[in-house]
């Protein structure tokens, strides 16, 4: 939605709302980032979006070695969402540092490098490799399997997640964001563990595990059977998670993500305690979604008579 979609407040021309926010010491032009995993926002997106105008660009998750990803089909549309089982396909960290990363830096983007590994040691090696590269923040994708613990997700256990964060913090020069999933028994416990281990902020939430079946062919719609559910269908879960964690850990920066497609969606997450938001699946429908969400958010703030994004959490009323 564009800024004009909200109309203008009464009483003349007010001062233009301030969209800039500070995320873990890094100043963002707007609170709207392009989420990891959707397009990658590299050369293929530069014709659609001014990368420098975005709040930030979260790269596709990168590993030490190249990964081919999972067999096809690995994407399936669902009501109000999408399932994907890409398998973290990427060219590896050396190709990333030689290609995508310098391109994004030269385009003026604020870069959040998303990392994943099969062990805490691999995460640490990635952080060390990127320590002197032009990435302003690191995002740890803790929803990938831990090869040292029978394939369990790091984010499923507070201790494992904390070990990764401590290892990364020992090697990283950039602030570190831990990306968590709602597919856990106690999200607050995991969030608290990674913050105590040194995480500078959190990203909430990753996709939710889902499955779809082709009833005519009587088989799963994804080659891997299950996949990650994203899109508007998971937004209420994301809002709940951000609110829970922000309430339990006040002051911890949070990037809210999951089903953000409009300015109102972004405002929901910002009101309940997010510092910034990330737009993912909506970019498949509209490559300019992140830019348009930011423009609409400016209109929302103006219509509400709010001077800056940072004021929104204090305006939230937890009770009806």
C-alpha cells in the first residue's frame, strides 16, 4: 500500500514521519528489510528496486561449501501462503564474498549476511570469514539441522542455540541476530538463552513446518514431503511470538518477519515490540513489496499523528 492509501491527518501539513531506526547499533533508512530466501535481492532485483532505499537486504543463507539444494518440486502454493523446501541452495561463502556481497555493497545496500552451518564450529568459521567483509549485520539461521546432534534443529534447544551464538560472537566483528522458529515448546526460553549467550538481537520468526498433498495424484506436493510455510497465513503466529518475546525480554532488538505484505502488517509487528520488519514471500508476488510497505508505513504514521517508527511500541495497548 502506498503512503497515499492512508490519507492525511487533519490540521495542515505535519512534519514528515521519521522512518529510520537503529538496529543493534546500525542505522537503517527504513524499518523494512528484504528477508532472506526470497530472490536474494542481488543483480536480478536491481532493475526493480533501488537496493540503497531499502532498510536492509538480508542475503540468502550462505554455507561454507556450495549446496545444490533439494530435488524438485520444492515449492507449492497454499491458501494465504507458500510451502518451500529449497534446501538452502547457495554457492558457498567464497563465491558469495566474490560476487553477491561486493555487488550489494557497491549498490549502497545495508547488508545482513545470513549464515547457516551443520555445527557451531561451521557457524564460527563463517563469521570469521565475513569479519572484514562489507556486511553490517550477521543473521544466524538456527533452524537448520545440527549434524552433531542427530539432525536436531539448533533453534529447538536453548543450549545448542546458545553454543552457536557464543561461537559466532567469538569470531564476529558485526552485531549478531539469532533467527528463531516458532516450532518449539518454549520460544522465550530459546530467545533468553541466545541473548544471554551474546546475541545482539533476534529475528522472529522463521517458516513453520508444513505439508501439502496432491489429492488427485495421492502424493506429497513437495519432493521432500514437508517444507517451510510462509506468507500471510503465519503472520498471526509471528505477531504473537514478537509480543511474547518482547514482553519477556524488553529492550532486546527484534526483527519481525512472517507474512508481511502491507503497511498494516508491518505496523502490527512494530506495535507489539519489533524494531524492524522483513518482507519475504510477498516479494514473489510483487518484487517492489518491501519498498511499498515502507511507503505505506510512512502514510500510516502520518495518519496516526506519530512522528517516528520508534514511538509505536509505547502506543500499543495490550488490553481492549
